[in-house]
């Protein structure tokens, strides 16, 4: 057990806890209003939005899992970089308009927008449920990221005693989310980002220096892993896999409720457009983080007996923690691990708030208590966010980790099914609720089916077109089907012109 | 927004065509799936994509600067 690292880790964690509670007083307002609790009052300017969206996009799971993929599989793991290159044009083009409408009409979630735009509570409910089911495993996986660094500090994470640090962390998270709402993760994201940037800069300078330079690092990687293998004849092979993973993930990202929350909490469309350029800094850092996977190979942490137990317990997810333990002095290990653990808290908080917003608007207010007061609405959201977090913790404690990973895989396929509702809802009047619903249903079932054919172990579906194999991301195939069905439906049964009185 | 402003808005938005560049380049995987030429010991596959992050950022900045000049929300 590394005492120094643990002390630094705990110290930073306590600091961040304090920040979380103090956040309630930041830009003080009535946190008994849902848009204040759940969207920070829509007052976050360029800089705060940058930190908040960064906290959304770059989670603990990202920092552990991306290098783990590069460590285990090689070049394919780098798809995270083209993916993050593509998200910014999408952010720039689509979301300022959505923000404007949401701001004008008081929408708190994507489901609010869809329900209003298509005058259909049922469609709003479908959108909300998709968001909820896609996000919950993602929260659970942040806990996995946290557990890996706690385990790397030398604490056993087996059994109920071993899970105590996690439970304590989540109790803290639950408490300050309840009191401060979105302001808490927004403020903490600033601390988290500073820690992450410091850690990454140290990593890309110190570790290559120790290993003999970048040339030596890449030389240590088996050459067949370094680039994508050329496809076999009669197939697009890894090329289509890589490209569609990037494109599909990029299209899906901002549809996730927690990213939507980050966007809708901005103070203007210009803030969003500015961030579309500024957030690229995170992509660059992500690229460097991905290379940590190769540094781990070059440092030989996989063969080092000191880390054998870690790799046995956590698999390739242990690559980055092992690399840090191997390369940094104790106190800095504490800083680096705190960065990752706090990097789990921030998105977990935002995700649970986003889920709470969805439930409260599209289920509670839409169906259960349409005439609830603002205070009742906010209180319901606070309670739901607690429930969601408890659910995530139980999920990790009780079920094998593979389930969380599989569900998250499916979550990516599910969330992209919101794309037609958002895009078509924003840019054309030709589609009615029926068409969107039909497309959504077909997208959900086909995507889930494609994943099922791969035993839920992979989301790549090998499609055969006239004997030519195009293996690609199931999310992309299913959303294409989604659009196609919506289009066909609209041709057969065109949308009625929107009347003033919204039907329910 | 009335139809009139939509049409003039669209004419102002031609810089957005620049956004096609990241999509086309990034999706053309065979273009960059190679080791040579290296840069500072880093294989082409990696340094090309990393530098394209910066290119993407610059493109967004260009489009933003162009649209912001008009002083109006698109």
C-alpha cells in the first residue's frame, strides 16, 4: 500500500468534496427550480462550459479504457481520435439551434424538445427511456475506473470492505449533487481538468524520457499492432470498422443526456460554437493519453511481477495505473490517480442529473403529476438522481463487470437512435411522430439484434453486400435503417400540418 | 425565423462547407494507415491523426470567425 500516494489522493478528494458543497452558493439562485438545479440556470459561459463539456466527454472510463484498448489491441484503439475530430463540426452545426429552441421554450432535456416538436408525449417517453437506459451503465463504468485506481493504490477491492472507498466516494457525490445540482460537477470539473492536464503533460515528458524517446516506445510495440491490418480481398476489413466506429461514435455523443445537459446549460449558442473549437484541446490530450497504452508496453509493465496481481484483477484496464506506478514518484501517483477518480465523479454527477431531468420531465411531469409545482419538480429530480446513483453502485457491486461493459456497448447503439428525432425535428417539417417512432423502433431492434449476433461482445456487425463484406459499427447501420424507415413511413403516411393545439 | 432571413442566412453559411474536409479525410482510412514517414520517431498513422485534431480546430475557428463577423446568431 502506497501511503504517500494515498494521502495525496485522499487530500485532493476531500478538497473536491468541499468544492462540491460550496458550489451551491456559486451564481446563487433558487435550487428548488429544476432549470437551476438541473441546468445551472443556463448561465454557464464559454470557459465554464468548456470545463463542463470536457468533464462530460473525457471521463475516467475514457482515460482508463482508451489506453487499455491501445495496449491490448493496438491501432484500432486510436479510433477515439478521429471520433473526437468529428464531434466538433457536429456540435457547431446542430446544437446552437437546439439550444435556442430549448431556451425559448424552457426545455430541459432532448425528450422535452422532441415531445414538443412532434406533439407526442409517447415519443418523448421513448426518447427519455432510451437516454436513461443508455446512460445508466455508463455511470456504472465510471465506478469501474475509480475502482482500478483505488486497487492500484494497494487496497483490495474485493468484498464489501473492499468496496467501502467506492461507497464512500459515492455517498459524497450523492450529497453534493443533491445540494448543488449541476453547479457541483461544473466547478469540480475545473479542478479535475487542471489535474488531468498536469498529469498528462508530466506523462508525455517524463515517461518517454525514461524509456528512451518516442522512437523507442513505438519500436517496443509488435509491428502488426502498430497500424491497422490491410483488409482481406472481398472485404473492407478494419478500414470500415475504424471509420464507422469514429463516425458512429461522433454522431451519438451529444445525444447522450449528460452531454445534452452540458450543452443546454450554456448561456448562448455562441458559447457552444466557441467551444466547438476550444474543446479540440481535449482531443489532442486524448490522443496523447491513448499513446500511454504503448508506453505501458514499452515500460514492460505487463511482464513486471509487481503488477501481475493488478492485471489479473483488472485486465488491460490496469495498463495506465501500472505505468504511473512505474514511472512517477509516490506523491505524483497520488495526484494522477486523484485526477482519474475525480474524472469519474464529474461525469457520474452530470449523468445522474441528466437522468433525473429526463425522468422528472418525461415521466413524472408528463404522466404522473402534470400539475406539479416547480419545487416538487426539482425535488423529484434530486431524489431520482440519488436513486440512479444507488442503482449504479449496486450494479457494480452485485453484477459481474462484463454486464456493465456489454450494456454500455448496447447503450451506444441505442442512443444514436435519437439522431433522426433531433436532426429531422430541427431541420424539416416533413416528418410526423409516427414516422420517427417507427424509425426509432426499427433502429433499436435492429441494433440490439446486430449486437446479439456477436454475443454482445462486440458492436461490429459484418454486413455482406453482394458477397462483399463490410464490417462496421452496428450503431451506424441501425441508425441508417432508422432514417430509412422514417423516410418510407413519411412517404406512405405524410405528417399532418402542425396545429396550434398540441395533442397529447 | 421567417423564410427570407433563412435564405440570406444560408448564403452566409458557405464557410461551413469547410467542415466536409475533416469528414472526408478522417473517413479515408487507407490514406493514413501507414508507418512512414515518421515524425520525431512517431509513425505516420499517429502523428497525422494528432495533427488533424489541430487542423479540425483551425477549421472550426475559421468558420466561427467568418460567421461572427456578421455579428448575428446563425
